[in-house]
C-alpha cells in the first residue's frame, strides 16, 4: 500500500467507524424510545383496566362487611337500608348481589326483608318482559305508600281499560318505595306519562277513564316524554 492510500485509511477509517457508531447509537436510541413508549402505554392500559376491577373488588368487600354487620344488628331500618344498597350498587353483578342478599336474609328480620326483596324482584322481572312494539301498552302503577287506597284506584282503572281495550297490553304494577326513590321516578303526585307521538291515542284513553268514573283526571299531572318508546303510557296512582 502506497503512502497516499495509507494516509487516506488513517484519515477516514476512524471517521467512518465514528459515523457507524453514532448511527448505531441513534438507532438504539430510537428503538429504546419506541420500546419505552410501548411499555408505558401498556402499563397505563393495564392500570386503567385494573382500577375499575380494584374499585369493584373494594366495593364488594365493603358491601359484604355491611351485610355481615347488618345481620348482627337488631335495627330493622339499617337492615333494610343494607338490602336496598346492595340491590342498587350491584345491579350489574347479579351473581355477587344474590350471594349478599342470601346472607342478609338470614337476619332476625328476614321475613320483612324477604317481602321487600320480592317486591323488587317482581318489578325488575316485569321490566324485562319484551313488549310488542306494534301493540299499545299501559302500565298502571300504584304506590307502596298508602298501599290499600292506591291499589283500589289502580284496580278500577285497570278493569276499565282491560274491558274497553282487550287488544292492548295492560298491567297493574306495584311501584315499591325503593324504586320510586330512584332518578327518573320520584313520583309525588298522581301522574300520567306518555310519548308525544302517542298523543291522539292517549287522549282517547284518558277520555275513557274519565267517563267511566274510575278516576278523576283533574287530579293527574300529564307529562309528555320525548323518547323512543312508542305505543306506551304509564299511569302513576300516588295519592288522592
């Protein structure tokens, strides 16, 4: 190798190696950065998935403790509150809800709690019944408050409508106190709710109720509900 080539090699080889080293370092940095971001995103994803589970587990544990404490208490009000809280907080977890309810119903106040739970079960079962969209449906609710009086008036309305409209689906239903406490209910006066699109049909039904003497519609608040539930009206018998 002549001197010129030696000088070239001595001059450029270190530069080339340095360039390769820099390039490799840059590539490694990019790969590391990508891997680090991926790990960070994976960590955040796992944490986001675990947080709801952790919350649910803590909720289950808390409700379990409350159920056990309620069993040992003679305070029937606290036992009923525990039952209602379990129903509400675990409405999307039927398996664990039923387990806690079974535990709670072993208290000394079990008979009254069983009656309360049965009312809730019946209400939810009726809510799950699929109503034919092309068939008009009327639910006549009577309030658990002033039960005897409200059920009698609901029965009168139910009888009139069942006789007059045999092709309709007409149901007489109890509105438990615990259900009425929820958002969307909270019925404090006699009330009739219906879809604005059903107004002509509802007007005919209301006229029939009034003419029959089953109930005085002047005592009812009319509430038009803008939703997708057509061919449906609900009558709430709450008080005088």
